């Protein structure tokens, strides 16, 4: 990838795009070019989502909300993600910038909206990183107990001091790998992603092979009605299930954050995102259908909605479905899934911070790129430290606060994905009448995705007001999840106002201009 000068001129060809003024202010960051190809980019996207971890933590919860319609809800959650993926693809072709949502929404809507969109991505990622680190720690000790056959070792996870220390060590290791660059990241991810997908495939095959056996009395025969979202009993149950479904797809856009480090940066990240989405929907549908067929979606025995096991389905099903030895590999897969995602999730947050500082929306010190590894070194380290501090403080203060913070994550995801989708429509508004293809992929589909996510955002915001949402705690009569979710967004507003005084040029629109360029994509 040819690095872009900080101020390319109209007529220059930058990363496959003929400039006509609109993206002439897009700056190079000094990242290492041509570090990742199509497969590597797709692997990073899959890894960030952590499909095995997402399945073990949401299969039970989703079944509890929508019953046998879980596969239908997985499809319903896939739809807005796919529509938004088209927006990312089109915007990336026009501006392959590692700031992704931040940069694109600034170009479409101006610095204030763009800054808040970037903040939504950053704070959502910090929350996810802390959650992934905690899950990886729990599975580390669970796996150690299984391998050693000593339940006392597994019980070490219940010791708050041991748990926090282990979590901080895992965060440090993940930060160090990300710090060393995309080549190190890619090498680790091929192994971890390959492992979890293979083990997941083995689980699905073995589950199908045992359907109907006497040892699984709660199983049920397949029905095409499972794929009908209109069969969900109530709209509230559907939206609750949909919120969970949207969460399990979050993170696919990590392959977009590596666009300046990708071979063929104008097209490869978009293709990688679509490959990621296809792998995810295939994995989720196959696993969900297999699990329902073998144990059902009820709340008795091994049923997916059993409250005693619904928060960690694979821990309950590993032994019965796969047997003792192979069952341990499922624990390994969940651990690999969480640790792999922990490491790759540093990619989007570090590169978003790098872009924001490059365009003077954050302090200049974050623009530092390691001279050897070509990574946003300081941004990566600060993200690691912030994640460790956040998790340790939340764990020590209250487990309820930590849980409610995770519940508030859905609000952040819908917030910045929807803004990015609408940014695509507005940015390309002058091109929507050029062809049916442009109208569809730059206008209609992104707009539908944005509207769907906006509806989920509004419904989630409404539900969060109820103290029963999340852990069931409240603040001044309002649900804790509502206070945390809205509070984190308002914190972004406060920081933005501070940066407005420190970096007035950016907020006057002088650094990254709000424009609609006329783009001609080069062959």
C-alpha cells in the first residue's frame, strides 16, 4: 500500500481513488502497508467477533427469550449487520482510512457528530475488552481444573484477587502481541480462529449424530418454522432476542480498521467483511439448530433456557455431546475464542484513537507509530491500561456495576453503526441517481440498516429505564443500565467539549472537511 501524503492534491490517485477535492485532506498515519491480505483480514474480523464465546454466552439467553425461534432471531440480527456492512464497504472504497466510522461521519456530518461516533466505537471496545478478559480468565481456570482433575484449581477463579491478577496478565499479553504489529497478530489468529471453528464444527456434527437418542430426552425435531421471526410470541421478546443477536455479530468491522495496512486497501477490507459475515451466520445457524435438535430450548435438564446453565451452554453440553476427552477441546475453543478476540479487539480502538489524534481530535501524543512494528504503539498501550483499570475497578466496586456496563454495550454498538450507515447515504447523496447499483448499495440498503439499528437503539434506551433491566439495580429510580449507558455517552460530550478548546481547528472543520466528493474508483 502506498502511503498517502498528509495533503494530497486534487487529481492525485490515492489507494485506488481518483481525488476530486473531497478526500484530499485524508492523512497518512505511518502504519505498515501490505501487511494483511484478504484471508488475514477476514480472520481478524472473525476473531474479533469471537463466535464460540458468543455462542456459549448467548444461546441460552436467546432461547429463553424467543424459544425455538432462536435461528430466526439470528437471521434477523444478521440483516442490519449485513446492510451496514455494505455502507462500510462503499465508504472504505472512497476513503480507506483506519479511523473508519470516525473519519467517515466527520466527512458526512461534520466534526461534532464524527467525534461522538468515534467515541461510541472507543468506549464500546473498552467495555468489550474488559468483558473478554474476564471471560478468558474464567475459562483459563476452568480449563486448568478440567485438565488437572482438581476442582480446587478451577475454584481459584472465585478468588477475586487471583481473578483480577490473571485478567491483568492476559490483557498485558494481548496488548504486547497487538503492539508488535499486524504480522504477529495475523500469525496468532490463524491458529486460534482455526482451532475454534474446527472444534465448533465437530460439536455440530456430533450433536446431529446423537439427535433422538435416549440420553437426550428434551431434544426436538427440526421445523422450518424455527426460521420464521413472526412466530415469536411477543414483540418485546423479539426485540430482546434481537439485541442479543446484534451483539453476537459485533466486531466484524475490525477488518476495516486495518484498511491502511491491507493489500488492496480500497477493496480487500470490504470483501473480508462480507466473508466474515457469511462465516458467522453459517456458524450461528448450524450450531443453534443442532443445539435445539439435541437438547431443545426448554428450561429443564439440558434445555438451552435452563437458568442454571444458560449463561454458559457449552460448559453443560461439552461432556454429554462430545464425551470427556473431546469435551475438553470445547473448553479450549471457548478460551481460544475469548483470548483471540481480546487480542484483535485492540486493533479498532487503537487505530481509531490514532486517526482521531492525527486529525487533531485527540491529543497529538497518540499519533506516535512504532518505527519498527508500524503500529499505533502509545494508543495500543493506553487502550490496554484503560481496559485493565476499568475491569479491576468495576470488579472491586460491584459485580452488578460490571454486569450493567456490559448490558449498556448494545446502546453503543447501535449508536455508532447506525451513524456510519447514515453517513454512507449522506456522503454519496449526489451519486445515488447515477445507477441502480449506486442507489441500492450506497443509499437504500445502508439506510435500511441504519433505521433498523436506530429502532433497536430507541427500544433499548426505553427498556433500560426500567430498574429490572440488567442486574436489577437502580439509581434515583432509573435503571442502572440506563444511567451507565447514557452516562458514558454524556462523558463523551464532556471530553469533546474539552478537546474543542484544545483543538479548535478540527471542530471548525479546517482539518477534516465535511464535503461530498466526486469519486472515480480506479481499476
